[in-house]
C-alpha cells in the first residue's frame, strides 16, 4: 500500500520534529543540553526496566486490577490534595451547568455560548452530574473525570495488545496512567477527560471484528457523542474515512469487490450514526427550549484568526479579542475576521514560518497541565517541579514513538497502527491553522502512547538480542580457551 507507506514516512518526519523539539525545549528549561540529555536517558532506562518487569509479570487480571487501583488512587489523591477551583473557560461552563441543573437556561444567550454554542454539550453533561449528586458537585465531577481517564487507560491496554502484543498493551496503559499531566489535569474540569475516552473507544471498536457492522455503528455513536463534548470529531471522522478508503482501494485492487463494497457500506453507516447523533442533540436542545442556537453554529472564524496570528505564534491574545469585539456578533464580525484571515494568509513565507513555530511549540514545548491545575493555589514551587519532571517523560515518549514509526515502516505493518497515525497527523495538521495550546496535545496523547509502547518494546527486544549474542560469543570464547 503506497498510500500507507507515504503516511508512515510523513509520520516519521513528524515524530522526528516532535522529538528534536522536545529535547530542545527540555534543554531550554534545564539550562543545559547535557542535563536534558542525561535526564532523558535516565528516564528511558527506567522505562526499559518497567518494560522488563511488565514483560514477565503479573498476570493479565492482576495487572489490570493493580493498574486501575494505583492509577485511580494517584488521581484521587491529587484531587483531594489540590482542591483547584474552576477558572477561565472551565468556570464559565461550570456556572452554566449549575444554572442548567436548576432549570435555568438563560446562559445560552450569553456572548460566550452564542459565540461557542458547541460548549453547551459539555455544560449539559456537567448539569446532569450536578442534578444527580446535588450541591456544587465539584468533587464528583473531578472523580468522574479521573474514572474516564482510567477508562482510556484500559482501552489503551486492549488496543496495544491487539495491535502489537500483550507487553505493548501493558506499556501503553502503564505510561498513560502515570504520565504526570494526565494525573495533574484530574483536578481541572476539562472536557478532555470524557471526550478522549469516547473518541478512543470509538476508534478501538473499529479494530475489533472489522467484517461486522455492529462495531462500526457503535463507533459512530461513540465518536458522535465525543463530538458533543469536544468539537474535534471531524478529525476522527476524516481519519476513519481515509483509513477505510485505503482499505477499500486495496480490496478492489485485489479483486475482492464484495468485501470492498461491504466495508464502504459500513463506513457510510458509521457516518450516518454520527450525523444522527448530532441532529438528535441539536433538535432536542432546540425543541426543549434550552437554546436558540444550533451547536454547529457560532463564530466559525475566531479560532482560525487567532491561529494565524504570527505575532503571538497562534495563541490566544487580547489584541485579536478586542478586534473581534469591535464588530457586531454575527455576519459583520465573521466577515471582519475573514478579512483579517485573508490578510494574514497573504504573506506565504510568514505563514510557513508561523506553522513551523507552531508545530515545534505544540509538540515540543512543556505541558501546561501544572499551570492549569495550580494557577490559583500559590504553589509555584510544586508547579515548577512538576513541569521539570514532565520534560524527560515527554521526550522519551516522542523518542520511542519515532523509533516505532521507523520499525513499522521497515516491517510494513500498515493496518491497525495506520489509523492512529492518520489521527495524529490530521490533528497536528488542523492545529497548524487554528489556535493552539500545549494542553490540546493531550487529545491525541493516546495515539502517541500506543506508538511509544511499540518503540519501547522493539528497543527492549533489541537489547535482549544483543545481550544474548554477547553471552553466546563469550561462551564460545571461553570454550575455545578450554575454560
């Protein structure tokens, strides 16, 4: 499959960029390239030791029980220790959820939800939890977020085992469970905890019994629900369509027309379920009087206008916010934003340089989870320590993922891993054009972790083979000397 090999090549280049950027930003944070390399190498050695232990014990059931117990405990301890109040967008959505739980929906007419009506879905989810548990339900919302995070961990275990082998599944789930930003973000009311779980549940269903229609229908349902929580479902849908199209084309070339058209039909069925979920959610909210705005409406150009601002490297800024607020909401504002987008796209060399900077910053710079979790706590030293500890963790994640890409390319392993590679590439490509933050890369962290697990496994196997070869030569030498 030439298309698959092409995407794997692009994936290698992407992960090489991410790894080099991660090392460079780590060196900047530590103030020394030697210290950055030493910390990354130390972290890699620890990862190899963990891979060795996971390869030998415990049994599958014991592993899953221990993983869920310790992973969830780490999150709950962090939530209880760091009782972080909601802030920024998280606070707007939480206040809206409390109003919705009381039967008041005036918040949907506010400027915030009129511009970004897709956030109503997550607000209604939080409202349901508040109605269920009563009070402010902050703790319940955070613990549920932690449970969804552990749910993603379990999905990664079974996905890694299915794509590669049992040990890869263990490595992927273990790394995801104890990756510091995942734990630290547990005290933040972000929609990412639930959306990541739903999106990757949907994708994982497509790897199971590919000839059966039911997994495709359930995948459409899961990805559709994920879109209601976080509006990046189109990226997942595009990746699945591209992946399935390559499969259909391969079958047609091999003369398996019936199987090709059957797969095309299942893909269309999945898209149909996804579309029905969006339609049903919009119609239900509109008919119930919750909102007068479709969740697919709102300010369509804001994210692109900010993302193409070369002066701020595509990040949120006050100047763009003031520019947009100077125009009446609706067509007038969107036309003004579109004019500014066209102006920023006019200088192609500057746009290319901007996208290069955005790519390295988004996929190489330090994660902001500690900031979001601790910004109101005054624990600046803890935030700094966590940020420094995250750096080598992320660097080895990119390094082993790069090695996995190379190994997959050489081995010609295209089928299952290709779907996750397409997801990663399409997501990274989308954020070249829109507003970016490092916390957004958590959305596709499971894809990188799956690749990392295979790269770490391949490294571990290579070391084992080298050690066995060395022992064999040593034995032969000893025999030749008559020892």
